[in-house]
C-alpha cells in the first residue's frame, strides 16, 4: 500500500497499491523493490520472491470487492515491509531520483 485516501465526509476510503510479481529478474527491474532472500520473505509475509514494480500502481476502494478475509481466516492485510525492506525501498527511491527514473 502506497497511499490511503478518505472522503471528506468519511463515507468511503481507498488505497493505492503497488503491483508485485514473482516473475522477474533483478537485472530487468533495477529501480524496483526486490524481496528475494528467505529471511526477508519471511519477515514480509511473502510466500515467494517478489518484485514490486513501483511505477505500476492502482487505487482500489476499501471494501469487500478487493479486501476481505481469506479462506484461512487471515486478511485483508497479510504482510508488510520489514525494516530492511523499507531501507532498501528508500535507497531505490534515491537512485530513481538521481537517475531521472
């Protein structure tokens, strides 16, 4: 989740999310966030190595169409960025600005 939005009358909310994929090569996407070590995946709650493509986002209304409990009873939030991943994200953001990406 990148951003949270709430209407002035607080009748609805939305979140901006970043697309993540397990089909990637770090060389193909050097300016995106890569979570691929077993420890990082465990800390973030990810079942497999994932690349978050920072330029590919979408706003979704907060509601049962997009965010509901999963069959295993968890959710809708099942993971988060670890402190190490947050540091990596900040470094990627600096590199993106530096290189005009």
